[in-house]
């Protein structure tokens, strides 16, 4: 098989795409006589990344374009920017001005060790595998507005910022598109230091506050244990470590921590018990909803085919007459 037929067959029949990356990389290699550096390939990808283009369109509109229009250096009509007086410039004058701009750029870059620091959401480094887990957990969508990563670039955000005491634990990370992350940063003036301290809250005598035995799994903010009075075999409880009486009083990182343990326990149960064919996940919030222990907790109840005569309605069975519909 010739190189042409091999490549043609791969591109037409074998290339499986979840993004634009493969054809763009091949195009760049073909254009550059078979060799291209990582940076050259990355630059080609960037040129076709609509989400990044949208980010810089916002920069043009809200920052640089606004400044130059206000200084009357540039004028704007809808989406078109025009350099005032450009028609009066000769070719040599244009070259001179380009040189001045280039000198300004070089001076700035020498002075600023990291000229792109405004694009960083926090100091420090989040490992790539942890970033991937956060994005995968969010199904590659912004956890605030729901937009897909294919449409708008996603960033890994600290729910409680580092400078307010937030950790790099995965339960304190969320996927936000750059727009939601920027909005959150600009408008969120909450002092999170009290929230960070509140994670240490425990109540003397609470059976869920200091669990030391029978732990199935745990993370920074939550713990999973077997239910003492199981509805079905392997019925588990996922419990926040902080003492909080009600599910609706949980902080978002605690909900993330509980969600992580729900998934971990579900997968463990499925691996170890092939009779399990379904699950009920439930919360009792308030005395009239059946809550008896005043420390928030989430039930993970494995279900098996035939464990009740008619499972239709599931959690609707909390009001028995409404279970069947």
C-alpha cells in the first residue's frame, strides 16, 4: 500500500473524531513538508478553536477595543473596527508604526515574566489527571450554564478559592466555561473563610459526626458506611463529615464529595454483587419527610429484580397511594 492510499484510507475510513484535532494536525504536517513542531501544531489548533476565538472577541469588545475607541485611535461600527486616518499613511510610515508596536511588545514581554497571567484562574498547578476527572465528571459541560466544551472552553475552578482556604481536593473543583468563571470571579465577594472553618463542625453525641468503624469509603468531606437498618442488602449511607442537619444546608463541595462516594459505592456494589440491577438514591429532609437523625445523609439502596412485587414508581412510594400511576 502506498503512502497516499494508506493515508487516504485512514482519513476516509478509520479516523474516529471526537474533536477537530486529528485532521488539523495532519493538515499542518502536510503543509510543512511532513514536519511540524508541537507549538506549530498547537497554533494551528488554536486558529480553528471557536471557543478561544469567542474569548478573544470578548477581550476586543470589552477591553482593548473599548480603550482604543475611547482614545479616538480607532472607530467602531457594529463589529468593524477602523484605524482613524489610515488612508493618510504611506507604506513606509505603516512599516515604521509596525516596528514601534513590535518594540513595545518586546519591551513588555521582557519586563513581564508571565504576560498571560490574566488567563490563569488561580495560582499553583492542578495535575492533568485531576483536571480530566473534573471535566469528565461534568460530562465536558459547564456546571453552571451547561454549555458544551465543544462550544466554549472549560476551565477547572476552585469552588472555595485557594486564597479563602480552599483545597486542591477534587471535591473543591468544578468545571466552568470561561464566561461563568469570569462572572463568578468578578461578582463573588463572599468571605469564604468562615465556610472553610465550618467544615470542622462536629456535634457531641451525634452518631454520624465521628464515625470510626465500618467505613466503606471516604474523602475529604464525606464518608460512606453500611446502613445499620438496611432496606436491602448492601444499603449504604453517604454522610457529610461536617455536622449539618439538613441536605439543603450542604455546601457545594460537600455535595460534590457525596456524589463522588455515591458513584464509588455504586460501582463497588455492581462489581461485587451481580444480582443488583438498580438503585434508589434518596434523602429524608425534615420530620414530616421521615428524617429521624438530624445529620444530613443520603441513602444508596441497591435493588434486585423481584425484591418487591411491583417496583413501579420507586421513590414515589414514600406516599404509598401515589406509587402506582
